[in-house]
């Protein structure tokens, strides 16, 4: 890419995409189509929806009779799996590679669309034989193995909703999510590989099932072969079931209403209880497929690698659903990027001829620290486009990614979005001149604002709250079993205007480019993973020695943010190094290693408002040696 004007880190540093990319881009023009997509919102989305196969066409594109509970493509009948698999089987894509999967130990499995259909159908038949019904929520807790994708697709195929719990989460996180979803069936594995070691998924699942007794059936995929406890009448091995005669290769894909639930995905918010964000078959299919095709310029011959975990929204939307709908070849890798050596990713890019890599700033920073020699040993010339997601990318990491990985010829799609938005919201297209660190402009049909508390647009370059001003097909429909919370969290602040509050702060520069600054609520992004301060605090106080706790985020070179905690011990207990270590381990055991605090400080009191709310802002300011700001509401 050609750099047009220079000064480092400046807002006017533009990188223009290479002509070869512009010439072949799926979308060749932004401004006019953007205007059209907002002025003729329903026409625009109807045109996109027409790229999919519907069992029955919709009556209404957008039903806005009961905001903020918008409905899309009502009256339409569809199934996302019909679009992601079935329809390809009638074309030459039947024999195209759908998934290339590499395990951390180096084992490889590939699936054509035909093979994927066979495996999904078999798994779907197993689920049916266990009595799984349309509309029921199946919890999936798996490592990054093909069966994770297969089981999600199997649920969707028979009209059950899935709730995937990230395999890096632990006992309490899993138990709580099973309980909220009221799942009767749990799909898991004995373990997976991470940095050369087998993780103990089934053991965690067993402990979680004790805490959440709704599970009647647990199906376990054998991955590592380690010894695990299996309870008779409840636990089944997947390989035993799959060899039974009931699991034939044919299974009808269920006809669903466009607004039927496809999945719930729990995400952290400002209170302790995670929110089950609800997505649907119709709008989500249209939105994810459209954004993926337009932003990542998907071509038939591409090899697409979204190096996220399928257990997060990035994986749901852009490892599984959108790429399969677009008939792409998808790369999936089980393990750590630096195992056994820091060239693992670069090696796989060369080995499989990956053309598009989509990852997080944390992964980029993590690999960058090993130096250029590792990527330089490999032929990365198959790469055409790069992507970034999950947290703001610092210009230094952006430039390294651009120069050392992309060899200055691969535009970087810095995509801003959320679990709740379903797909990309603010993002460049391959034709967009880029500024390192800016997610650039809103996607088609997305109107954004950066506003103050009263809803006035802030001045150019000033920080404000990011809002979305109009509905889009991929938007979350509600929070599972808690519509009031859906209104409260996202819609209440700008109720009169009908705007969605993202929970992020941002600024817009003189060129109309959007710069995401970060979360402004009690959500912490650690290595791009989303955690709630309240979840970490509740894990800490679940330890018998702890009476009160507060968690905050402080900047971290590699992770973007790190978790720092402050605790008050129970009477008679004194804080020391041993307890500090024990508390870190406890949080890791309850929530997962990503939630492990960087530090635990023992304190006598916590700054609180008179109504008893912990003032994390004050703790943060103190830790950073900054001005503590307005303390008038501080109790003591
Ligand atoms: O703070 C923003 C940050 O990630 C949050 C959403 O987290 P989650 O629901 O886990 O989804 C992550 C993957 C879509 C946002 O509120 N975020 C996401 N993408 C970016 C980002 N921050 C800056 N730049 C991005 N490209």
C-alpha cells in the first residue's frame, strides 16, 4: 500500500490500497452506496437477503412497530444451515474444501462441503435421538476442534439454539451459563491441546454439572484420550453414538421463521450475571454474510483464516456462519500461536496458502515481540488482506502487521463490532484509504454518532459516547429471558432518539474517520476477551477469606488491559503472598485463566459512593497516579 502523507501517529497518515485490490474489489464505491443504504434501508437489505435461499420469502423487511424490539424479514422462512451447507451441495462446491483444521500436535483434518454435511447430519441425528427439540437450548463447551463447528451447525439444522461457552472458561462461568439457559443437553470433549498440554474440559464440565443440575445428557468427544469420569445414564461418548445405526447421513434441515432463535451467546456486562445475547436465523444470516463478502472481499478461491475461537462471537459469525454461507474455504487451528515455536501461524499460512488473515491486536503484539525473523522465514505471498478485531490496534502493531506480515500490499480491515451487533459495524472496505488505529467508516446501513449524555454530537476530534442510530439485521433481538435488561443496558440512555448505546467511547476526526477509544462501562477487554469487573469481583468474594473486592483494568503492553484487584479480607484473616497466589488461582479456577488477576492488593476499605457503589474510577486514577476527579459522591 502506498503511504500518501507521513507524520507518525497522525490523523492524516493515509495508506491507499493497491490498485490491484481496488480493481477486483467486490464493492468498488463507498459514498453513494452508503447514502443509498441509509435512505433506502429496506431496499438495500432486501437486495442482500436475496443472495440467500429462503424457503418462503419475507413479507416485511423491517418491522419497527415495537422498538427497540425490531424484527427483520418477518414472514420469511429460512434456516442458516440450509444456506451454509445444503445449497452448496447442489453445485460444484459440494466437493470444495469447507474446513481445513490443524490440531496443535500437528494432526490435520479436512472437510469438503459434502463431508461437512454428512458429519453435521450425523450429529443432528444424535441430538434428535436424545430428544432435543426445536427451540431448546443446547450448551456446547468444547476446545477448538471440528466437532465444535459441527455441533453448532447440527443444533441449528434441527432448529435447536446453541449456547457456546468458550473452552477457556471454567467451572462457575460454565455452571452459570448452563443454569441461565436451562440446558438439558451439554456437548463437550475430554480436553484439547494448548501449549503442548491437554486441558481438562470434561473435569470442569463435571464440576459445573454438579452446580447446575439441569443437564440430563452430556455427550463427550474424545480428543486427548485422557482418563475422565463418565456418569452412567448421563454421559455418552460421541464416537459410541456416531457408530450407532440411528446416526445415518441424512437429516432434514428444519424450516425456521426468520425471527426464530439461532443461538444465545453470553457476554459480560456491568452486573455479575452474564447476558445471553439472542441472535436469529434470518437477519443474522443476511448481515454476517453481507459484511463478510463486502469487507473481506471473499472470492471463490480464497482461503480464509479467522484466528479467533469459535466460542466467541467472532468465531460464530466469521469462522462458521458467514464464511460457509459465502462458500469459502475456512482454516481452523486448535492451539497457541507460538507452539512449538513462534512461527506456527506463519508456517500454516505458507503451508495452506492462506489469503486472508483476521486476528486480534493482542495476537499481533504477542507475535511481534518475537521479532521479524520468524515470519521472514516463510513465504507469506499468498496473503491479500488482513484484519483486526476485539480492541483498538496501536499504530506500532498496525505497522508491523502491515509491513512484516502484509509486505505493504495487504490492506488491514480494522473491524469494530460487538457480540450484540452480530457483525461488523465500523470498518474499512478493501478500497478504503486507511489510517493506522482507526476503524474508519460505518458499514452500509449503519448510522453512527459520537455524542454527549444529552445526545448532542460532540465536536470533531472530541471524545464522546458511541451510538448507533438505526436498526440493522444482525442486531441482538434481546437478552435471553430478560427483555427489561436489554432496554436498560442498550436503549434507555438515548430512549427518546431511539439510539443504541454501544458502551464504548470514540472520536471522529476531520476526515470523518472513527477512532474507538475503549469501554466506558465496567467491562474489561483483556487480550481482546470481554470480562465484567462484577464477574471477577464475585469470583473473589466466593473465596471464604474475602469479604469485599473490586476489579479494575490498567493498561498492559501486550494484553491491552490487565486486571488489577483490591480485596478486603474477612475479620481475622490477614493478606499475604500465599493468599494472593491462592486468590489468583481461585479466580482462574472459577472463571478461567483469562480472568486471572495481574495483582491482588489487600486494602482496609474501598472507595464507594454513598449508595454503596464501588468507585472503580477512583481506584484506577490512584493506581495510575492521575487526578481522581470529582469526589463529591465519595462516601469516605
Ligand atoms: O470495546 C469494543 C471492542 O470490543 C467490544 C466488544 O467485545 P465483544 O462483544 O467481545 O466482541 C468482540 C469482537 C467483535 C467493543 O465494545 N472492540 C471490538 N472491535 C474493536 C474494538 N475496539 C476497537 N477496535 C476494534 N476494531
